[in-house]
C-alpha cells in the first residue's frame, strides 16, 4: 500500500530505462541524499563525522568496488586492501610531485594506478577461477604489501615508512584530518561516493555490466553469445580496483591523515569482503548497508561497556566483539545468504501489499 | 645484474656448502609445518568441498587450549587428550551449526563461513586464554630439546632435536593417516565421499558423520602442527599469517592431494629460505613474505591442477 507503482505509466523509452522507474524510489532516494548532504552535517558532531560517517562512506566505496568484481563479475578477490593501498600510495606520490593540483583530481587519477595494478593481477583470472583465483589475489595482497615497505620511493624515503596527508587545501580551505573541518571532508567524501556510485549503477546497467553478469552466470554461454572474456574480466578488475584505489586515497587524505602498510593489510581485504557478503552480492545498496553494519557494529560494541559501566576492559571487549562478529557472519550466511539486499527486497515486497495478504 | 641473479648465488652456495645444507634443513622443517597445515586443508576440502580458511586459527586454538589447560595444573599428557576432546567437540559443533545448514551453497559463501569461524575462534581463544604469546610446554610433553652438531662439508651443521622430532612425528602422522584412509572402514567411507557425494549417500554413508570425522581429523592435524610450531617459536596469533602460506602450498600440490600437500610444503619451505638468503638481497630482502604466493601464481599459469591434483580443474 505504501509502495505501489499502480498508475505510473511509462510512455517512452526514456522512462522505461530510468534507474529508478518507480516514483517512491525516486522520492526516497531524494530524501536520503538531501538528508546526507544537509541533515547529517547539521546534526552530527565531530566524533560522528570523523569516526563514523567518513569512514563508513569510504568503506562503502571500497565495497562497491569489490562488489563490481565479486558480486557482478563473479571473480572472488582477497586483495582489496592492497588495491586500496595502491590508490593511497599513488595519491601520495601525486600530491608530493604536483602539490598545486586540486586534491580531488588527484583522487580520481590515483584510481587509475590502482586499476592498472588490478589489471595486472587480474590476468590469471583468464585461466582460472573460483578459489584458485582467490589465492592469486592473495599473492597480489602480500606482494603489494611488501612493495609498500621495500620500495622507499613510494613513501619519499622518509624514516617512518608512513605516508601522511601533506595539509591539502581545497578552494583555500584546509581539508586534512588534523586541522580541517570534518564537515568539509564529509561533504567531499559524500560527493565523490555518490558520484562514483551513480557511475557504477549506470555501467552495471549498460553493455559492460551485462557482459560481466553473463560471464559470472555462465562463462561458456557468454562466450558463445559474443562476450570476450578478456575484456569483460579485465574491465571488471580495472573498474573494481579503480574504486578501491579512490577509496584508499580518500582513506589516507580525508580520514586517517597518515597511513602505513598495516592500514592496507589482509584484514582490510576481509573486512570489505564481509561488507559485500553481508550486504548482498550484486547489489549496490547492499554495499552501503553491509559497510554500515560491519563498520559501525564494532564501534557500538566497544562503546557499550563504558555506556553501562560494566567493568570490562577494552581488550576483553575487543575479543568478545570478534566472537560476536564471527558468529553474526555465520548466522547471517545461514539465515540470509543473499544479505541485507535481499532483506530490503523482501521488505519492499511486504510494503507493497500490506495490509493485504496478496497484491 | 644478471651476474647477481644467475652466477653469484650459486657461487655462494658452492663456497659454503655447510651453510647451504643448514639452510636446506631449516627450509625442510618449515616446509614440514606448512605441509601439515596444508594437510588439514586438503582433508576437509576432499571430503566436503569446503575451503577451510580456519585451519590456521585451529592450529593456534588447539595449541592455546593445550597450554592453557596445562597452566591450570593439569599434567601435560592429560591436557593433550583433553585438547583432543575439545577439538572433537569443535568438529561436531562446526558440522552441526555451520556446515549442515549451508550444504549446497556457493563456494564463496562457504569460504566466508570459515572466515567467520576464524574470527569466532580467534575471539574465543583470546577471551579465554588471553592474546599474549605463550611458550609451548615442550619439556613436559617429553619432546627433546638438545642440539646435535655435525662436522661435515668443512663446517658445522647443527640440527635441533626438536626439529628432528617434528619431522619424525609429522611423517608418522602422515603414515597413520594413509593407513587410516586405505585400511579402515571409515577411511574407505571418507574416500568414497571424496569421490562422489551422491554415490556415497546412495550406499548408506552418512555425510554428516563423515564431515564431523574429517573436521576432527583436521583438528588432530592442527593440534600436532600447533605443538610443533609452538615449540619452535611461541604459541601466538601471528601464526595465522603463516597459515596463509599453506594456501600457496595447496596451489602447488593440488587441492585434493595429500602427497601434493607434503611435496608442495617442502618446495615452498626450502624455496623461500634459499630465495631469501641468496636472491633476497637484490630486491631489499623480505622475500619470504611473498615468495610462496608468487611461486603459486606462476605455477597456476602453467599447471593449474597442481603437481598431483586431479586433472579436471575448471579452467576458463
């Protein structure tokens, strides 16, 4: 009853091909975006901005990247963390070499470096798939981690081996995590994430995205129908790594402020994979829900003992959090293997008919 | 540059053969442990098609449980058997709670479930026993700790007794497993399940029971690995990263082959030691961190089924 598309007629192809053909979806999305751009900056304090909203959006972007590869193209990857690292280190080099260029342009360019590395490590996908491919992406993860330590040129030969944001400015305003206003950073991250997600949703609907899904569903049939696996798979690797790279660059320059190899280790790869699986493979909105769940839940868990004054120390709580997240992931996989995206779909279906049993 | 790659390392090897032999031995022992972890993977993968990411943490968990029980004042040998009991309960629990509801799901989902299991076991282990590294109860278990020096090849080659014991125990366990697989009724059932689930079901083999047994077998392998590894270094969660190397071992040896796991483990163990010492200097060291994976990557391009794997691997 809340979600009926009755009476919404499509009279031309343009309407038929709209991303959100249903009016309620358009209104809902409009409200969410308006709230994200206007409401959140007004309501949230610095803590919320710095520790929840900004990282949540960055992780969501990385999850979109991985979902393109794993969810839409069916190529399992465990190297997301390293691809984020490539973006971050590339952006750091760009900023130090061309300090006068707008940092946002650097973000977008650094993604291309990640895409290049992604294509390189995506090459084995032309010969193998499934778990074997997952292991080759592990090779990418460990090899790149090693490069971040052993190639001092990447971090400008400094002693700490870390990269840090060199007080970038945008339109004269400082936007680095140390001195900038979190609201400015939030708005930059939000704009980039919304823009890239919009691009992704269009690419996925288009010819390229369809070729990915064909390869995912049945590669031989796809080949017979004229899809070239070389282009389809490598373009998926490129686009996925591009997104991860931009997310990594933003992670250093708009959230952490400085980063070293540990910021891009294998656990980050797992984290993003959890987000994608819990959110739902092959769903963009799922990426956001998964990122929120996986990222915010531990924060709430850690805050709980202080909230209730239970005398549990932080280390114990950390371990209990790990137990709970592990069990939740297993429970989620058993109860709803298709993730939040499917739950959302079921909810929409229910809203459509409610209060009547049948539509 | 080419001189450094193709000539100098071999000159070094020839000029100090005792050091070379020592390195091979160290690599051999490390390789044995990689092979043991890989063995746990293979057991489970063969029987249920589940890629068990949690094998590494099972090793840590088993070792921690044993050390923790001993710390409570339980004699070492009883602690060993109690730990076996814990691993059995864990195996049955995993089969009941995790695997049974997930039968027939996509590979990635099962993989994720074992990653979830990894987090769970890690959290439980840290909560119950604490996260700090612990030393293994080597002497209480009666493991030898001395060193024997051999005066050969114009130098000293020293073998830790513990390493010798590790190799002997690992070999004994592999032989025991081989006998178990080929001679016992359960072993035959396990092989039947590995060959064809449906056919095995149709002749009355209970898949659930077999899975629980296989996970328990992997748990036993994990315990032995944990004792050996713990005795060489410490029992700590850092072992988890080392367990990832077993994945590269699997690529080399094939996902379903026990001999493959052993040979692959030894190749990687010895190979990475030699690469680190003789070629590592060229790229700034630390080659050990990725040697295994890059070797696996190259291997995949030429022989995706691994050294001993089944021929039918789905290639694109």
